[in-house]
C-alpha cells in the first residue's frame, strides 16, 4: 500500500521556541500615531472576472459540504490537511520552500531568491519558477510556500532577506510576480509570504514571555515599499498568501483586520486564501473575522496536543453564531476556488514523498501516539533538466564588483592558491546540517525553512581543479598561519573565499539568531583578516564572496593586491562551474547587486538595525519611512562602497538612441474610477443543524489529530446559545459587505494603475573588442522638484537584460515601461495613488537609464518626450 504523506516541517521547528498560547488578544501599546484600525467584514472572494469560473465551481462544491467539511478544509489536522473526501475535495499538500521542495530527495536545490534577483533577468526568473513548479507538482505538492517577498531587506542584518529578491520594491515585485506566474503555470498554488513587516527574525513570535514584535509602519511607506511586491504578486494571480508572525501597529498579522480584510482582500483584490504561518495563529473567532482563511498547521501554539483554534472550535463558533456562516462559507470557498483556479481538480498527482523520513516506509500518521507504517516515499526524481536553469541563474547572478588591472578573467594556465573553507563542500556532506543550519563549507543557501536538500553539490574547489591547467593549491583554513605562511612564488593568483550566513530564528548559528546579530556585516570566520593577510603575501588577489546580503569590505577593498572582487551570492547546488565559467571568461559576468554595499554599517540610521529585547512587545518603528538602502544613502549624500545595481563586466556597453513614447495618455492625476465588484457566491446563512457537525458513528479518531467534528451535546448547546449569548465583537465590527476602496477594483488594485503610460527604448552596444556579454538597463524615476510630496531622489521602476551581445559592436534595443502607479505616490488623505506633480505631459518626470543606481547618464523626460545622454546623473 502506498500512502500519501506531505507535511511541512516548519511546525516542528517553530514549536521549539513557542512555549504556550499568549494572551492572544492582548495588544501592547505602540508608539503614538500608529493605529490598527478595524476593518470588517472580511470581503467575500470571487468578485474579479479572472476568478469567476473557479468560484462558480467552488460555489457548487461548497454548497454540498456539511459544516464539519467546511471547517475541515480551513486548517491542518496537526500534520496533514483536513479534507472533504465525501464531496471529492482532497487533502492538500503544503510544502516549503521558496528555492525547491524541502526535506526530500531527488529535487533541485535552486539558487536562492537573492541570487535570482541579482541576475536582473526576467526570463530567468520565470524559467526558474517554472522548474520549481514542475518539481512541486512532480512530488504531488499542491501548494508551494513561496515566493518570499517579505522581508524586503530593510535591515541589512535581517535573517531571511536572502529568500527574497532584493532591497527594492520593484526588483522584489518583478521577482515575486514572475515566480507566482511560473509556479502556477504548472498548476501549483503559489503562496506569497510573509505579510508583512517581517524584517527581523529575533522576537518575531508570540509566546508566554512576550508578544511578537510590532512593525509600526505608516500608510504611505507601507504602500510604496512593503505592500508593492504583494500587489504585483496578487496581480499575477497568486492563489495564497501567508500572514507573518509579527504584528503590524500592535495587531498580529494573522488577526489584523485592517491588513487582511482591508488592504489585502479589498484594496489589493486578493481572491485566494490567507493562511497563518506555522503556529502563528493566535485566536479562533477573532482570526476568522479578521480575514484568516486557513490555520496552519491547525494546532494552537503548542503543537500535537490536540488543541486548535479552528477545526472543532471553528465548528462550535459557527454553531453558536459567533462566526457567521457567511464567513465560514467564504473561507471554504476561497480554498476550493484556488484549487479549481489552478486546475488541480483535473489530474493533480497525490503526494509521493514524506518530509518526515528518508526511508521508503514510515509512519502513516506521523505525530500520532501509535501509528501503522506503510510506504511513504516513492523517491520520484523530479529534477528533469532543471540543473541547467539552476546553473544559468547561478552564473548570471555572479556580480563583479571590482576588477582593477583587468586581473579577471584568468588564464587557465595561471597557477592558483585558494584560501578559505568556503571554497569546498562541507567535509561532512552538503546536507550534513539539518536545514543547512551551519556555515561549514561553500555557502549555497541560508538556513531554516527556506531550504532544500542538495541532490549533489558542485563546489568551487572541484570546479577550479577541473579547469585549471596551471595547478591549484588549496589552504583549507580561515585563519592565517603566521608561522608557516605561504607567499607569492611566481605569477600565481590567490583566490580567497569568504562567506556570510543568516537564516531563520529557530536555529542559532555561530551566535547568530537567524539575523546576523553577532557577525554583523563582517565576513564570517575572520574572513577580513584572512583577506588582509593574503593580500600582504600575494600581489594578485581575487576575493569570492558567498553571502546572504551586504558585507562591509572597507578594511581590505583598497589594498593594492585585492584586484578583483566577485559576489557569487547563494548559488544553490551549482556553485562550482557557474563560478569557474566567469573566473575563466567563458561567461562574462552580468549580475548586479540587488542591495547596496555600504562603506560601513553606521552609514545607515539606527532604525535599520536590529531591535533588541524589550519588556513587553518589541517596537520596530519604521521611522526612516521610504528611506532604506540606496534611497537613504542618496538622500543623505552618503557614497556607498558599491551602489545598488552595480555590476561590472569584462566588456563595456554604451547606451545610445534612447527614446520615450506615450503609450496611454494620463489625463487625470488619480486613476479612473475602479470597477465595481462582481457578484460573489451566495449560500444560506442559517446556522446548520447539529447533524452537520457531529462525527459519524464508528469513526475512530487518532489521538493528537485535530478534527472538525464536535459532540452532539456540544453542538446542541452551541446552537441553543446562539440565540441567547453574543460574542464581544471588536469595535467597528460589521457584517455588511463593502463596495471596496477607490484604490481597489482588480487583482493588485485598481486596474487603471497598471496602464502603461510610457515606454522607453534604448540601444545597448557592446563596445569592447574581446568579450561578448550581457548588459542590464535599469530605469529609475525622479519625481519633479515641484512635487509637494517628499520623495526619494530616484527609485527603480523597471529593468531589462540584453541577450549576449558580441564583442565589437553587437547591439540590441531594449524596452522598459512605466505604469501610472510607477509615476504615482500614495496619498494618505485621498487614500489613492496620485501623480504628485500634476500630469506628466505638462510637468517633467525624469526617467533615468543606466547600468546602476550610480551610473545614470541618460535621462528621458515626460513633458518634452525627449532624451539626453552624457549627463552627470541625478542630484538632489
Ligand atoms: C498603521 O498606523 C498608521 C498610522 O496611523 C496607519 O497610517 C497605517 O494604515 C496603519 N497600518 C495598519 C496595517 O494598520
Ligand atoms: C477531515 O479530514 C480528515 C483528514 O483528511 C478526514 O479523516 C476526515 O474524515 C475529514 N472530516 C470530514 C468532516 O470530512
Ligand atoms: C462560540 O464558540 C467559540 C469557539 O468555541 C468561542 O470562542 C466563542 O466565545 C463562543 N461564543 C460565545 C458567545 O460564547
Ligand atoms: C508520484 O508521482 C509520480 C510522478 O508524478 C506519479 O506517477 C505517481 O502516481 C505518484 N505517486 C502517487 C502515490 O500518487
Ligand atoms: C570538468 O570540465 C569539463 C569540461 O569543461 C566539464 O564538462 C565537466 O562537467 C567538469 N567537471 C566538473 C566536476 O567540474
Ligand atoms: C580599484 O578600482 C576602483 C574602481 O576604479 C578604485 O576605486 C580603487 O581605488 C582601485 N583600487 C586600487 C587599489 O587601485
Ligand atoms: C571600458 O571603458 C573604460 C573607460 O573608457 C576603459 O578604461 C576600459 O579599459 C574599458 N574596458 C574594456 C574591457 O573595454
């Protein structure tokens, strides 16, 4: 017998730090001015035309469900999902991670999100996602718990920044939306996470000692930075959203009605379902009313003791009238509609793997006290030819920061002396550390739930030895051996490998609690000292960095022998040949930084640092507003070491013949009125009879599993109570569906926001004589100085990567686009997107084109529809 088994393990990990249910409705006070306003009721799903067919099918199916079936599919049973098999709705399999199928075998360990962002290549972002989606489908996983598009990378030390695409809302949005598209094309439901303000690992979760931290974010900053990627991912049709562990404005994300009902479901027009992060649910009635549709993994905050806020308790809350049937029906319908929307009713394979064991057989009811065993793993190989796209992403992400004297590319005959333990695979094996919670050997990904097992690991040292004809000497240490120090002995090149790691808070690695709280932005294992010592002993030094985010390089970057610096990001399984291809010049580097590398961490304000322990709720106030990463440094005139978007090549490119054209003329400063909501499914709102809630006779339950049934006596008592007692609803509670805000109207927001206003073209030419290569054109918007809104100097709005252009004049014309939303700011009074300086046909909005945020020499103007080149760049 083969039995399906699919579990995400996040629960087990997260529970280690969750001691018990906190006083869940408690709200600590937040700084003055930050408010978690009520927004009720939860908007029905099904009002956009692109989901109509799925909702019609879902309505038919949910109409035939009993109450206990509806509440069974809106939570996990502790391990597996609940199902409604009587009416043909299966147990869905939800599975980590954003970079590949977690905790199983025969899968590809893709490059991480941050690596993908560093390619600045939309085609590769999509191709990677299609391959990831195919692997989830091949393993029978219905729901991909990715992409990660929050954290945004507000804090350089933040632990999970590497799972997402870069410290800019547009780069993050493009990566996120293309990942949703590629994964869902395979019929797998994508889950965009984590909504929202999840910019630090430490103190993220609610427990008996303290609530999770509160991210206090003002409305404009939320819209223009943190919500922007979510809007684009939802516009791409995301079927699911995961609420973050932390609070926003004092109210936990999984029960924040303004966030889930207001911003996500009404303004952004999200039609799928919202799940909690594992053990991030803290209430039953309050969460359901606030818009949570699925509790994961079903348990309360201590897993596997058989208690739940949803399941049987949600059934009771429906019977006693506290959660209206209207809401229960919508919760179930959203889950079923997402399943139909991806076509999973047709031929979706059931899971054929278990993340609980590597063996063929295992417990059929993991987590139960007693469980029969059976076949749980079929070892289905889903890798296909995905190593090709994984390697392409790893290669095209490699970012050349410095190449003085054109030391790179190297000739294969040049002898190499390699330093640093990061050069070779973990001697205990690439997967030796569970969830990659160690920084031993080449760093291919960060740690935590955002990981996958390597099927193999192509490490740099092996690849160098394979390619080099001049010989490779390896020194597998990170501390310089002063007494037996090697030194220059011919024309050899010294290659120093550095790493900097981070991950999820349940594991502490070398004193770092997920975030880089102990290491800061320095290279790990004393890497800075190693570079200095090597640079002292050798005259030609290449530094290769595997890192989760920015590291500060200023203690060695200007040493004369440190000629070349290459950031290989987190390459996943394809760390070796991707690197040698670039070092030896088979491929010209074309990656660009998805974040800024500052000269020193103190160049950023303290609000961008980690928040430490505090009594009560840790308050993380976004006092810097819009000014993170390059936006902050530019505003304050602080030169970065390497700017956001920076990346050198072995060749040079020119941008010529820039032009700008109007696509859709903007005739008003706010978008046209939104579309009205279409009709949504209708069901009886009567409290169902007790018979819909009770367990069938003879059903034998498994201890510690969660069920949606209640006893007949409880059901009858709840129904009786429904007419006599009433729930203490929060202020602002209502059951009347709203028309929705002006900024809404379609998936992602008012459709008029996404009208393309301007299209810009520029010809990119490879002017070098020796190396072919790819170039990236980045488009940054500068608002008019007549805008009365405070705005950053420039902000990325679109980008395009060329194909490989041949040396000696190979050229290509690339196009970038700006939508109405790209040209707007969020007006907190009007609660709408507004062109801040009037119509761009009469006021100048400047669009800068260039190869990095500090290499902007071409500008196009919306008022004259002309472009100029040879400029000095934007200034304040
Ligand atoms: C947080 O508070 C600010 C200031 O009152 C408000 O503008 C914003 O909308 C609030 N955000 C949420 C998610 O409640
Ligand atoms: C809920 O799901 C579980 C697990 O799939 C199943 O055993 C049980 O019968 C389901 N309950 C209902 C009411 O369908
Ligand atoms: C109805 O049941 C739910 C779940 O047990 C409970 O949280 C809620 O307080 C009950 N409502 C009333 C009015 O007692
Ligand atoms: C596992 O996946 C393979 C390939 O998709 C499929 O043929 C097989 O039926 C699946 N196993 C089960 C138990 O469904
Ligand atoms: C060694 O190099 C050859 C030729 O470039 C390549 O085909 C092969 O895959 C490489 N093997 C390893 C282990 O790097
Ligand atoms: C290397 O080149 C960079 C960029 O041109 C320059 O800023 C730096 O000073 C150079 N370093 C050395 C040691 O010459
Ligand atoms: C690129 O252009 C710069 C400045 O003109 C020049 O110094 C450099 O040698 C060129 N590099 C290549 C590879 O052509």
